[in-house]
């Protein structure tokens, strides 16, 4: 059995949740595991029976502000400090294998420490699967009409992605490590053996191909301590609204206002204390954190930000997704969902108008088509979840074989 050190970059909950889920699988397989994370992750790791190391991460607010402005969240000095911090952690708890979730510096520090490194990433960042996306919710484009903003973004994103990689390339040169590629798509997916936290069937129509990348499934996790759902009586269809931890705080009130006009009941994961949110009269349950799997199972439709954790939870329950994405991750993830027919993406900018009211609610023809496709996809999602331990074992074998 191996000693495995997992680095969680605690800038969003997803990058902490997946390491926790992976650590549980690894411990069940008999491995010794330690998680390195910033203090922001303490509330989620407190109940985990796993070793801990403290590392530094940039503040989540700084990260989200950078996303909103469309600027690189990490500068050269920050990444240099990350590498030094990584090396201290590796020296403190010497592992056989290093794994990271969005800890970009590990591409450098694991090489300097002569440790095999596996990155947890999403397949949509791979050049193999990248299809391009619409314009994200950034201040430099939000003033433009959507068609023009989308055209501008598709024209400039190669240069923008290369710009976002400049600081990383500079730090690679500083430590005499060869960079992995030209832009952030290469950096986000760079490691000795990268594992995609996705369902292979959404990306690979022929999964038996020898050159197919490694998929380990979505690594689902739910925050501890979420109140159980109340007993739900028969009645109008239920819509689950959950916009995640990395979105526009002004979006939830607008979504709830629109859903208030639908002939439905709703469950709301507020992401902030409930008393800070004005809930619609058709809300039957609201909490800062809601048991996600149970809420998806009880609902006819999931409205979310389009991020991978939310969409996979919905599809695992066979429920369609209506997404209002804001950042590139969310748009890119929804491309795969849209291809299956099990979800749609809406432009969040005109939401105060008729967009969310025009034919997506349960009972509509559009909802019926999406629900049928989500139901057909459900067995593939659940199969991926069941096979996760086997996929993780395969990943570890490949990482062992890549050891320097």
C-alpha cells in the first residue's frame, strides 16, 4: 500500500470536495492518506479521519474577483511561494505519490521532489475534448450583447489563455522545469498521469480505445451536517435551485423570483445563511447546504450554475439540468451535458425578463425531452460511480509506473 499526499486548492468548495471523496476511496483501498489544504478547508475536513497538513492558498474572494474580471488569479510570486510551500509539505509527510486538485504548482514541485504526480482535472480542459464556449460572465464583456460577446470571446480566448499561462511559464523557468504547453488548458491538465473527474460516456463514445484518457468518475461529496429534507407530500413538481459557491451572489434572488411564477414547489440551497435570502412562497425547504443527492432525487428539475458537481448529482438521479453558468469551467462542463440532450444553458444576463419563464418548467415539452434523456443517461452515471475504486486503482498503478 502507498502513502498518498493529496493537495486541495481551497479556492472553491469543489476543489476541496473531490480530494475528500478521493481520500475516502483510497483509505477503503488500504492506502495511507494525508490531505494538504489551507485553513479555509478546515470546516469540511474536521470530521474526516485523515492526516492533515496546512498549506497556503489564495483567498477565495480574490480568486472569484479574478474570475469576474477575466484576469489571472495567480501571479509569479504567488506561484513561486506555492512551489516552496508544496516542497515543505512533501518533506514533512514524505509520500510515495502526490495528487493535486487545481494545485497548479505541483507540476513543478513534484518534479523537484522526484515524486510521481497525478492531477485531478475535468476532461473539458483537455485539448482532446475542448470545443470552445460562449463568453463567460466577466466585466470586460458583460456590456456587450450576447451574440457579440460570444463572437469576441471565441476570437480572443487563445491569446487570453496564453496570457493566463505566462506567470506559470515564468515560474517553470525559474525552477528549470520544462512547461507543459502553451496555455491554461495544458497547465490545468498537466501531470505524470492525469485523472478526469468525469463520466467517460459523456466524452468518449468508444471507451475501449487504447489511447482513451483515464476517467475516475465525478467523486461526489456532500457537506456534513446538512439538515435532512422534510417529508415531502404529493403535490406540484419540485424544482431544486442550487447555484453553488463560485457564482454571482445577485443571481439567486433573480432565479427565485422567476421560479415563484412557475406552478411548482422549490427546494433552495442558499449557499449563505438563509435569513439573507428572500424566499418565494412556493419554497418548501431552504438551507445554506442541502443534502444534494436527496434533493435531486426529489425534484423534477435542477437549476444550477452548470458546474460538474451539481450536474453529475442531477444526472445520477436521472434529472435534467437548467444551467446559468458564469465562468469558463461551467460553460465548458455544460457543453458535454447539452450534447446528451439532458440539459440546457441559459444566458444569465436577461434573466430578469422572460427567459426563465418561457417553457422550461416541469410539464413543458422541453422539460419532457430533457427528462427522457436524463433518465436514459442515469445508468451510465451510476455505473461510473460504482466503478470509481477500480478506476482509482488503475490510476495509482500508472502513477507507480511513472515514478522517476
